[in-house]
C-alpha cells in the first residue's frame, strides 16, 4: 500500500479553481441580466395597469366602461400616437417614471420608453396573450441589453397587458 504524499490535492485545486470561478461569474452575469429584464417587465406592467385606469368619467356616469380615448390603435409609439394620444401619453409618462425609479443603469429611461409600442383596444380584444371584453391596454418593449461579459447584445421581448376591472 502506497502512502499519500503531501500536496497531492494542490494540482487538482489548480485545475478546478479557474473552472469554478468561471462558472460563478457566468451565474452572476446571468442573474444580473435576468434581474434587469424582470425590472423592465415590472415597470412596463405597472405602467399599463396605471394608464388603463384613465377612464372616461362621462361614460362611467352612464354605467359604461371606457378609456379616455375611445379609438383603437395598434403598435403606436409616443412619437406617433395616432388617435390614441391621450392614453399613450399617460402610459408613456407612467413608464418613464417607473424606469427612473428603478435602478437600471444601462440605458436612458426616456429613450427606452420612447421605443415602447402601445396597443389600445377600447372595446376589448386580444393582445400580448391577454383576452378581455373590457378596455385593454397592451405594451411591447424590446430593449438592447449588454450580453454576458459585454459580448454582443441581448434583445428580450417584454410584453404587458392590463384591462379595466369589470363593473359589477
């Protein structure tokens, strides 16, 4: 039987330590990227939820639910809101405020919010995977985020939709 000499684990440690360090660094980078996407998704969801509550109070007094702007718009932006300027402007303002409140450092909140595509469906419908019979506001954002270790770019598609709660 051969006795163990001192230092036999040292070469194994020297081989494993760089691999383990790289693995931990990849996990940290992926977690950071996932957190940034989650924060963007939360900001977008909160903006749609807040903006869809901009009701037409005259319609509410008649017992109906309607958004302030009663025109349907598909994939409009703040730069070209079309007939939905009233609701898109409010939604954009909420999104900019939400992005400024988050700790995103990779992009300008106003520039990022300007790329958001809004869909307004005052009579309900389907968008962003949500179907509703009440007024619906949907948003889609595709930011450019730095990839892992700064290599390349990642462009996740972030979608959010919300509707007015049904009157009972």
